[in-house]
C-alpha cells in the first residue's frame, strides 16, 4: 500500500503558492489511482498553520509541519533537513512536491538523505494496470518519456502549469509539529532581502493567457530603409500592458544587446524561448517579427494556440509551425491591435 505525501512550503505571506495547489491535485490524483493508498501533507515555513488551514478539507489523513524562523526562508541546509525529517516521520513511499525554485534546490539533497529516487520536471501522470507512470520531457522538450520506478521512496517534483489548482473549503487543520534542530553552521546562509523588478518592468508572467514573442525583425531596417526600435518598444509594451501578456524573445533579438545593435531595453536572455532558452506554458502565443526557426520553435512545445505575424510568406511559421500566419507588417498589425485593446 502506497503512502503518498504532498510536500509544500509557504510563500512570503505564509500561504501556499499557486503551484502547491496544482501539485496537491496531482497528489490527490495519484492517491485516487493507487488503490488503498493514503495521503498525508508535509509543510515547511515560518508558520504553517494558515497554509494547513487553506487545504484542511483536502482529505489528508495527517499533516506534518516543520516551522519556525529558521524555516521561513529558502535555504538549502535547513530546507533539506526539514524535508528529510518530514519524509522520515511520514514513512511516505511517494512524495509529491511542486518544482518551485526553493524546492528544486533542496529536494535532490533530501532524496539522497532519504535514500530515495527522484524525478524532476514531472509534466503528467497516468496509470497502466494500476501502476503509476509519470511523464517527463528530455532533450530540450523534443522527446517525451513515460516511465515508472520500482524504487521507494520515490520523489516527484511537479512542474507548474500542468495541473489545475486544487480548490476546496478552508478549515482548521491539526498539524503535527516535527522538531528539527538546526546548528549555527547550517544557518550561515542568510537571506538579506529580495530584489525583484517592479510590476511594470516584470515582463515574464508565467500565469498569463498570452505569450507575445518578439523577434529580431523589430529592430531590422523596415520598408523605409530605417530602423524603428523606439516604435517597436512602444508596440510591444502596449500589448503587454493591455493583454497582460508575458514576453518571450528569439535568441537573435536578445543577442543583439551584446553585439552593440539597436535593442529593446526591457529584453534580457531570461526572455529567450527555445532550445537554449525556456519552454513556457501558455494557452496562446503570438510571434511577431520572428522567423520561426526550429531551435526557437522547439520552445513553443507547450503553447496551445499559435499565431505569427511575418512579412515573409515563406517563413518558418508557414511550414506547419503556427495555426495561423498573418503575412503582414507587425508594426501596422500591432498598432491596430493595441488600438482595439485600448478601447476595451
Ligand atoms: C544550437 C542552436 C540553438 C539555438 N537556440 C535558440 C533558442 O533557444 N531560441 C531562439 O530563438 N533561437 C535559437 N537559435 C537560433 C535560431 O536558429 C534563429 O537564428 C533565431 O531564432 C532567429 O531569430 P529571429 O527569428 O528573431 O531573427 P531572424 O531570423 O532575423 O528573423 C527576423 C524575421 O522578422 C521578419 N520581419 C522583419 N520585419 C518585419 C515586420 N515589419 N513585420 C513582420 N515581420 C517582420 C522577417 O521576415 C524575418 O522572418 C539556436 C540556434 C542554434 C544553432
């Protein structure tokens, strides 16, 4: 009989991040699929009571908590100890955790200490003849594997955006506190503050419905023989503002800054989508002034509905990579789109 443990940590407000609610649904699905299995919860944070209360009705048989000032911040040494302690106390055979940056750092260490197997970037689960199988992508999202493991404990770090967030009634949860002693040496890493861009400068929005991708064409000479980088910036930023979209880029465009060419000031390598960039998840994507080369498009794996605007009717998007290709000038199209969006 499998003992499933859902793991989560609190955020800066002492609550659970969205990806934790998504992963809770994954854990519940696993419990449902494995006959006779039980579900427990393990929480790490400064104070985990509010987080526990928020999922009080999830059906967990037990909730474990490691809390206190030492666990309020993300730190490998203390997180790994907390996860190890919860894993041991619960006796879990399958541990399911969100792949947040905090847990992604600590889970492999916890796996080592618990003598567990771990799979990261889990992007799907299924059951075949009562056996749990997970899905994960390899080779920069070019190959998808379905796999299972006999090894226990088995830790699964679940990617965000795959499962619907769990929704259920709040309540008052009973949390079994686990005491974890931390030495001064283990606390020598100190979080002194958080540096985050202001909301306006924040162009990467994983929860956005639309991903707008900008390509190098925005900074190339246009029909009048001139470049129009400032105008391009305005069209792109207006669209991000009106559509609350996330911003992606082709490699060529983000590389231009280091090559001394005209650049879009808000664009960095973090925006790059593709084989050597990121693989964002959004329901819709709009590619503008980008050719649609294979090393770029491979990063569109998880974009469901794809549209592109390119003046070149033979660009890569026309080769079956987009659902709709507008053969048009992106400057003109985006100006019109923004005008319509501004009207609401
Ligand atoms: C190993 C390897 C890994 C790579 N990894 C990545 C990666 O992760 N991500 C990535 O993006 N690339 C990657 N590349 C590079 C990739 O192959 C392409 O070179 C790059 O994506 C091209 O960027 P682009 O389409 O913006 O620029 P370009 O190829 O210069 O295309 C610009 C496009 O803009 C169009 N255009 C110009 N003006 C307008 C206008 N007014 N309206 C509409 N359209 C217009 C043009 O028709 C043209 O198609 C990789 C390459 C290699 C070899």
